C-alpha cells in the first residue's frame, strides 16, 4: 500500500464533461472539476459560492405555463451611469424597473398600449426572438411579425411605446423608407392616370393580395398608396404626387442633323408605342430649344427595350447627345416599380443595431438576408438617394445560401449572425462604410440559435444553431478572417436549449467578466474567459425552481426565477448571502420579519444574519412573517438556501508501472485551502465550525472505488471559498 499526495491547485477550467474523465494526460484534467454547482471561478483559479438572489419584484399576474416557460424577456436600458433600467417585455406589456442610486430597484412604469392607443404586439410565443438596440432615450424592439416599436423614456419614471415611422419629405410626397422589387423580372405596372385618387393599377402577372391595402408602391420615384384590391392583377390606389420618371442616363436625348426625331435612352422603358408622356427639365440639344423638347409628346416608335423616339417641335441643326437630367410625366406601363420593403405582406426586420452612426435593420420574412442601414446621423431616413457617402445603404447577403439574419452586433465590424452562417460588413481603416464600399462577407457556416450573442474578452459568443454548442466569433490576424471556435466542448453537458445570454463585467464582486446563459432546463451556465492566460471555464447555477430570462448592467446581474409554486420573481445576484429570493427586514418587537412580498404562508424559508455569517435555521412562513427568538431590532435575510458543490475529477496518479486509472484505490484525507468558510462537508464528513475559517484544514475521509473523488458541499446558507486541495491517495 502506498500513499500519494495529489494536489489540485486550481479549478481554472471549471466544470468539464464526463467524456473528459479518461484524459488524465491533459492539463485540463488536473485543473477542472466534474461538478461546480453554484460556484464561480475566480481569476486565481479558486472557486467561491455564487451570490444569493435578492428578491425585487413578484409578477403576481404571471403564472407558470409549461407551454410558454419564458413569459418575460429582460433587457438592459442604459441612459447614463445613474439612470439605468431593467426592461421586462411580456405578452402585450412592458414593465420598466429603475435602478436607484442606493441600489434598490423599483417598478416605475407599466406600458400596455402604444401612443396610438393600440395594444402592444408582443407575443409570448416569440419573446426569446425579440432583438433590441438602444440610443439615448430610445430602445428599438424588433421582430419579423410587427413594425419595429420604440420604447421612449419620457421622464425619469415614465415610458411610451410608439411604432417606428420613417422620415418624410416636407410636402409629404415621399416617405424615406426602403423599397424592393418583389415582382418577377419583366412584370409591368400600368396606372390608369398620372394623378388623382381611385387610380386603377394593373400588373401583367398575379401580384396583389389583401395585405397590400395600406402599403406604398413606388412608380419609379413617385408613390402610390394602395386603398383596395380588386383582383390579383388589379388594385386601386391614390397617387401622392404626379407620376414622374427621372431618366437614369445623363444626356439621354439624341438628335440627327435636319430631323425632328429625337431618340430617348430610357432603360427598360416597357413602352409599346403611342403612349403620351410629358417631358420636363430637358435642356436644348442639337439646335432644338427647350420649348420644342419639353411638353406633351407621343411615343412615336420603339427602337429597343432601352430606346424610343418622339417628334420634337423643331428640327435639329446637328447630331448630338444631350438634354441633361430629363424627367417624364407618364403613367405608361413600366417594369421600373417597387414596393415598400417593410409591411404586413413582406414582414418586418428581425434584427436591429447601431453601427457607425447608422441605424441598421436586417432580415424580414420576404428578405431574410437583406440589410438596411440609415443615412448617417438620420436614423429615420432610409433613402438611398444617389449613393452619396452619407446616403442609406441596402445590401443582400448573396452568398449562395439564404442566410436568415437573426442578430447584428456592432463590434470591430458589423457582425451578422444568421440561421445558417456568420457574416460581417468590414470597417475600413480611416474610412466610413458608404454605399460604394459596403459589402457582406461570409465567414463561418455554423448558424446562430435564437439567443442574443454577447461580447466578452474581445470575442462575440453565440449559440450555434441547434442549441448545443457555444462558439466565439473572433477576428484573427493570422487568418485575416473571423473564426468561430467552439468554447463549450469540454462542458457540452451544460448547454441545454439556451434561452438568453448576457455578460456582466465585474460580476459577483470580482474584476472578471462573466457570460451567463439561461437554459431550457432551468439552470444557468456561467462562462469566464481570460484569453491572455489561455483560461476559460464553465460552471452551473441551480435554484429551487428554475431560472428564466437573465440580463446584466455592468456588474449587476438580474434574472427572472420561477418559484416551485409556479410564481415568477425578478431577482438580482447580490452579496454573499447564501439564499435565493431573499428579502431583508428588521425584526419588530416580537422578533417578526415580514416576508409576504416574496413568500406565501406555508413556504419553508431559512434565516441568516445581516452579515450573512450566522444561520438561524428554517421555519414555515405564517401570517406573512417569520419569527426570530430574541431578534428584536436586528436585520435579517430570509430566503431559500441553495447547495454549493465541488466534485473533483477522479483522483489519479501514474506509478512506475503505469497509470492507476480504473484500479480500486482510496482517499484517506483531503486538505482544503478555505477562505471565510462557515460550513463545509467533505465526502459526507463535516467539521464543527463555530466561526468562519480560512487557511488549510484537513478532513479525514475514507472510501475505496475505481473513481475516488473529493466532494465538497455546503447546504447551509453561509459563505464558502475553496482555493484548492490536496488529496491523500491510497494505492
């Protein structure tokens, strides 16, 4: 029999999958654990018990529905360092919670209708798919089933919701919104007049559907609002202004010496001859003055699909191309027409972001791989204009596969996460993105699940489509491209149908950044990365009940928690209090602490002192209070305890004859390096602790099997930190 002292100096790689348990040769094996439940990994490699959950708010009007477990989606709203909010988007409702300067969180407003008096369009079936972007006092909320909504902070404690609307020209004749040619190639639109209301709009192929009522059709550059649908080929509309066409070719008029015939270069004109047009803004050309060119003319003949001719009011003295920029008043059939990109028929943007002082939308039902970027500094103007540098940008990710855009992240570049791949719009050195240099580049082929990507440690984390792998999207100079390396491979069992993901910088009172992800099984997976030290770790949080949505503002982390009775509560990870959903109160003269805001009569709760170091046992809530004998005038925390656990990988060693893996062996003792620990149990053996202990402490344990492990547990609601341990292995 031999005794070896096997050190576990660090848990820097966190909890690892059971599939790694034969990799005793890997450095990950000796610096990880089989289970790290309700523990967080610190930068030094030690682990400490996670913060407790401070109760903030009870959603009394929400009860658990197994078919819709995510009935609230939390988002952070940051106006300034001292004016921050948590936004809860629910079915037909928004609740706004203000983070007070003293640390309290208060419900300040509940919005159920928009500024037009209409019910909010939010549906519990799609809550986890909503995307947001904030600028100043306004948060934009997007989904393909409704026009983007703007949550507008109107004062410190009040909010309004209003539908997004595009800027218009001062005379109201143009809406600066994006348009798209949805019709098949060669399909023509034939209005019955150039002005007026009740104008018949005939298309050469079935096109109109009932949902087109209220949408805007653009005849070249003029707008027509659809008022009714007569048939799939005939609609009725109101012309906002006179139907005009500005010819896209400069100097489109060609004269012939001695002839009054003038050829017109008009791309894809769609004319057949005999149409009446009104020529405007033509300048003199070939000796024919403007009066002989402008005015009402007849299309005398067709040369080809891009050229027709008319008879001028005078003859030319020379052959010449000219005319400048020419416009036509006409209602002739044309293939140059388009429809507004966002509508009930075509769907609305799925993703939203701000990037380089532009508001960016992406991914409608009809154009899932399209991206629209507003004019610079004009977030409600999506007019592409003449492709000047500040004009709006419209792009399509034509990569061979339709990439349904789900999220956009403004980072080093505009990162785009689709259902079937990851893309980006590059940012150029000392040069802004413009209509002439903007391009979309496909990078990796994994696809993104409906879980908001987050930026942490220089990379963007996203959940791969399918919900079983987390990857980090990172630009590498060596590849001169983005890569998407899996970071959950060694802890794949912790990724279970993710719902929400957030990042807390300086979370849990540390200097670390933690990405937190709520899972479909009710757990939270916590990820910590330090690229400089090549260290990454995963741990797992559980609670009595289950976690739902989660979000963070700087180092403050908020989550919705389902109670075991089906009630939902908004809570914050706050302080080294070993209780969940805890409320804090001062005992009255009878030693009673009121807990009715978080708990019902009959609920069993535990009680700890104000500093969290003394435990006063458990009792059932009665009359909305708990009673502490002799507690009058003291402050207590009352909540539900959670178990913290560290289970090492099987303790192994390599002897002269080879590794002991799989042989029966035992652990005689374990020396734990503890910090401020008030209660601990090692392999079922506990040590009597009357005051918090720190330093190295030995625990005598005994047991033999083929996979001997050290299990450190704490069920009491008290602090615990484990820096490492040394196990005495008996072979």
